[in-house]
C-alpha cells in the first residue's frame, strides 16, 4: 500500500516537474498562482515557486501520511488509516497535478477561459471521492473535540455524507453562469464547514 | 473488496439487517445472532461475506470478536436503494 502511494506521487511529481522544465524558459518571471471569483489573477509568485512548488507538495503528501501512520500505535487503526489514506492521497495528488497543469497553461498564455469552471469541477470530484471513504477513517491521534469511538463513528459517517453532497453541489455549481456559480460554490463550502463543526458539537452531546 | 462483492453482500436482506444493527454501534457475533431466528454458524457465514466485501470490519477484544460498520457513503446509498426495492416488492406481493 505504501509502495503504491509513492509510485503515484512519484510519477505525478516527476511528470509535473518535467512539464515545468520543458516550458520553464517560456514562463513569465512572476507567475499567476491564484484567481479571484471573477477569474482575474490576484496572487503572483516567482516562477521557480510556480513551476516546482506543487510537484514538491505531491511528494510531501505520502511522506506526511507515512509519518502520521507511524505515530499511530494501535495496529488496527493503522491499517484503517492506511486504507483510507490510499484513496485520499491519490485524489489529492491528482487534484494538485490538474491544478499544476492549468497554472502552467494559463501562464504560458493558453486560453483557459473556463478556469472558473475548473475549480468547482475538480474540487467537487475530490470531495466526492474523499467524502465517500470518510466513514471508514479512524479517529486521529490529535483530538480537537472529545468524542467516544461510537460518537466518532457516527460523526465520520455524517461528515462523509455531507462532503459527498457538497462535492456534487460544487460540481453542479460549475454549470451556473459566472457570478452565480462562484456565489453558489462559496455557499456550498461554507455550508460544509458549518455542518462539520455543528456535527462535531451535536455528536459530542449524543 | 470489489463492487461485485459489495452488491452480492448487500443483495441479502439478512445481511442488510446486520448492517442496520451495526449502525448503532459495535456488536459481537453473539449479540448480532440474538436478533435473528437463525443458527450462529449461519450468522457467522453472513458476517464472513460482509467482511469479505469490506462492509464490516472485525477486531479481537479479549475473548470476543467485535464487528463494526465499514461501509462507504456510496455503499450506504446502494443499501438504501436495495432496501427500497425490497420494500416495494413486499408491498406488491401483498
């Protein structure tokens, strides 16, 4: 399982870094790295960072996952964590890979007029995939809210369902015209955060 | 743990009822068997199929093995659809 995680991360990071190297001379000195809700770039970074930060993060993800797994002493929870993190890692790495591709294309002057559609679609898909496996996730060692194992199991199931629903809604928000789509996407993310926090409080009292 | 295994496991109403029982918390095989008019080996067989499909997980605690729900959100939806279909068929049969 650990090997598979590294293979996916290594292949994605290598492909992303090679793409950056190939187009490195054509990239502007200051690369657009973030976009406002109106599709205008609102944050720029030096091209070394823009070209190689995301490939580095792709490699960092499995390293962090392995470290987190080693901190878990309960072998049963470690196995469950490994199974869930296999899915979440692959989804996050593919998400970063797609973001890297779009950033490179935009900064190379390609016409990515639909990049406001890109964010809700890829983040929506990622939320669907991650939310689907959340009910299987063991309780983290770092406990922000005190929940018994049974309360946590119910909370994880509730959060998983909310995350999948939010993923579908975010995906659908890409179909709405410009401003309305952005407002809907922000509202969906805010509702998901509120539901997760509210759920933790609710299940801690049950 | 293929989709086919999950479908096969969820197709049986007894196994879906076991999943409903586990929604309220972890149970031993004996506690699960108490809810059914069946022999314990039959329940063990159902639990084995659910475990093979990845829908439940087991953990040894002392001399007992406790079972817990291990379904994903889509497997919950699949179960819910099969429950609805089953309820509809029972209604038609009456």
